[in-house]
């Protein structure tokens, strides 16, 4: 698993640097994004890694209940802390929430974020990077649906179907159709109810309830993905196809499907992702914007695929401990860097020129804070999840260490 930690660490740092360079080195950033979007690249690597290992965590234990406990104790404690840190300045009257979130009813905003589906519920993300968690949650719902119906090993065909729909129909599907028609609150309330019932059914010991709950969750995820996303449906479909491609590669690695089948599906998904981005980029964009998007979309998709392939090629090599340690704290790196950037902007301000020294100090501070939150927030709740699932808890560590772990979104 060390190679997965390596990829997670790289992806988290790249996303953090992508946002930090807005503040500290804007000129340097401007010269790079003409052909490559670091944020898009980083999250695509994350999605591939999640696709590779998350379904395996469900299938390894064979219990949907254990899967949801693992996911909830893995994500929600740090997510709650990060959201609270972003809300505190607003509650103190120091600064407003991002993207107009303060205009929404508090119950609506809280419920939407509690489901982690806020990006497909018409509610702005309280932290900019949280949009990826919505697609992680849809992936979880689909993984459970496929598991309870017994088709979970068809990851390659599923990935190909998703990217095919992205290419052929992704530009025809509506955006935010449900919330425009019914309103944000009804959609959020209904989604929360259906999701709660779906998970409750899926973790049931009764076969009919388990199957019905799993299918209901999968249908909910698909409906929101295809009709109510903030981004174009084609992009959401590409994201899901990338995740199931990661799953197909895991199955090939462990002899569940042939490597040839996995390679063919991966090649089709890569081709389809590029075609979808190039074809649908013209929708809602000026010609100049579309041209720029097409260039950095293709560059980012190709580089993400090559990065994952390089990591896979190194899977039997010894990875330096400090690199795998970055992977261990990658979820903290990912969630907390916007919080630290907000604090920097509030108390220190933004430099009027490229300042590499401040950028370096920011990265060192981020790594130190992330090590602390991993040790004192993430790790204790991961142990709790293991205890709830009846597995031995890991021994405490003095500092983040490279351990086999499920990847953070």
C-alpha cells in the first residue's frame, strides 16, 4: 500500500499548492495553468486511488455495516472540525461565508453538508475543496448498490458505460434541474431522508431490506449526478468512470479479472474522458475559454493517468518513509489548507508580489498542523471505527507513519 500513500501525498500537496499559489506566487501560477490545472490533476489522482481501494474495503469484510462505519469514522470527525473552523469567523462577524452560503437557511446548509452531497444539492460548499466529497459519497452509494446486487466485480464495464454516457449524453443532461424546479430545501430534505433510509436498509441483516436499501442509495446518487450537479453532468460521469477504473485495476492486480480486460477498459475511459472534455467544453464558454479549458483538461487528465500508472509500476519498490507519511496525513492536508489560507488572508494579508518564502512557510505549517490533526483527530476515530467493527485498534504512534490505510477523498 505504500505506493498508494505516495500518490495520496503527492495529490494532496499539489491541490494545496494549487490554491496557495493564488495567494503567494500568482505570476508563477499564471504561467503554468495555460496547459495544466494542478487542482484538477490532484483530485483525479485522488479519485483513481479511492476507486482502487475503497470497494476493496467493503469486499474484504463483506459487511455493508462495517463499510459505512469505516467511512463515517474516517471522514466526518476531521470534516466537522474543518467546517467549524471555517464557520467561526462568520459567527464572530469577522468575514462572510464563501459563495453566498450565508444566504441559505442554516438547517438547509447543515443537512446538505451532513450528507456530503451539497455540491449536487444546490448548496455552496463551506470549504471550496468539499465538492469532491460529494462525488466520493455518490461513489460509496454506487459501490454498496453494486455489492448488494452482486454485480460489483463488473467494474470495467461499469466504468466504460459511465464514460460513454458522458461522451454521448453528458452535454444534453440538465444542471441543477431539481433544485430549480422544486427548490433547494425540498430537495435537501428529501435527499437526507432517502439517504438515511437507504443506509439503514443496506446495513440491515434482512436480505430484502439490505438489497432495497443499497439500490435506493445507488438510484439517489445517479439521479443527483445526472440532473442536479453544479458542474456539467459529463464531468461528474467522467469522475465516476475514473473511480471505477481504479477499481477495475485493483481487480486485475488481484486476479479477479484479466489484466487485458482492465487495460482495455482503462484505455477506453482515458480516451472517453479526453473526448468528453474537448467536445463539451464549448457549452457555456466563449471560444477563448473553451480553447484554454480543452488544453489544460487534456494535459491534466493525461498526467493524472500517467501518475497513477507510475505509482502502480513502483508498487513493489521501497518508498521513502517521509513520502508515505505525507500520504498518511493527506486528508488533513487536503481539508485544512483552505482553513490556513483563510487565516493567512485574515491576519497577514496577501503579498503584492510572488513570495516563495511565504509559500514555503505555509507548506511547512500545513504539514505540521496536519500531523497534529491526524494524530489527535483522525487516528482516534479510526481506532473507534475498528473497535466498532470488531477489529484490533492500531497501536498509537508518535508521529504519522506509513501504514496501509484506506485513502482519503
